[in-house]
């Protein structure tokens, strides 16, 4: 989470700001889902809570991919 946040705001680390507030907000539910799934809380999965995320995953991923593509196309490395 700390590394992700470093890409969301200007910091002294020299990392670029890749994710604006809107994209960061859109990605948050997927990070929470990953945490639950990774830590084997599978019995806590609730389709009603997951349905919106499943429906939005293509849009959020497309926005994420676009940001990274622009950065990679314009970076010197």
C-alpha cells in the first residue's frame, strides 16, 4: 500500500505520479478483494459485494493500462 501511495502523490522519492485520485479510488476495492482472497478468507466472499467490481473491472483495468502505457511511452528508461 505504501508503494502504491508513492505513485499517487508527489514525494521526495522521485517516483512519478501515475495514479490520480479517481483511479486510486477505483482501484481500492480490488486491493481489498486481493487481501481477502490472498489471506484465504474465502468464506467471507459475498457476490452482492463483488458484483459491482466484477462489472467495472474492464473499465478500471483499461484506465490503469492507459496510464502505464503513456508513462512507458514518454519515459527515458
